[in-house]
C-alpha cells in the first residue's frame, strides 16, 4: 500500500472535492437563473443535484482527515459554465457530469485501487455511477427544452405540480395550477418527478 501522504490518491481526492464544490456552486447559480425564467421545475432539478454534489464533496473531503491542518497543492481545470438561457446550462452540466462519470472518477478509482486504497477506489467508482445519472437527467431535460416539450407531450401524460402536488392527465401542463395558482413552470411529468429520469 502506498503511503497516503505521498499518494496520487490524496491529490485526486482534493481535486474531486474542488470539482464537486464548484459544481455545487454552478448548480446553485443555475437554480437562481432558472427561477428568474420561471422554470421552477429546472430550478428544483439544479438544487436537487447541487445538494448531492455537496454530499459527494463531503465524502471525498472526509477521506483527507489525516491531512487536517495541512495544505494540499493541486492543479486542475474547471469549467466556466455561464449562459443567458437555461438550456445551455443543462447541456454544460450534462457534459461535465459525463466527464466525471466516464473519465475522471474511473481513472481516480483505478489509481486508488493500484495504490491500495480500496474504500476510496470504491467511493470514486460509486460516485461515478451517480454522476452518470446526473448527466442523463440533465440531458433529458435539455432535450425536452430544445424540442419545446418541457410542458407538453405528443401523448397523454400525468402532470404534477411541484408546489401543491395537484395531478392531472393531458398532453400539456396547465398554464396555472388550478389548486395553488402557481405558474406552469412548477409542473413536471409524474414519471420524472422523482428525478429518476
């Protein structure tokens, strides 16, 4: 087993912590942008994902307890995801999540495994799978936005208001919720409401 203090895994954990922390902040900013566009369902999506990124950051950071009081020098590239509209933010988030799931975390996992840090290797591998789900979800919502189908469908759907829980069947979410009066931006397909899409 590699000495943790001299390992690449120690640096990779700090890189992952920095990346997850930045993703959380980017998604929190995207949440506010989605709210300003009255796309509350997308604001909730960004918040939901940001909260999970915070947990990932904590998991990586907690593996660094033995380095408490020290400074770990790292370098790395991190995305600047700024756009005037929400759809490009969804696409950028999709791209970044796929980078983590397909490239970065599998590589970090393999290095940790080779260095003898089995638990850290497993955490990188497991979180890579979660990031894939995040990427898929962002991709699906971007596709719905691009096709003009975020609040409409070619087939009957069950729609749910994220504010009050009102449910209705139809090919389109209502302009306003008949129960709580919230805008269409609060509606989502019930099948996607668990964020499992």
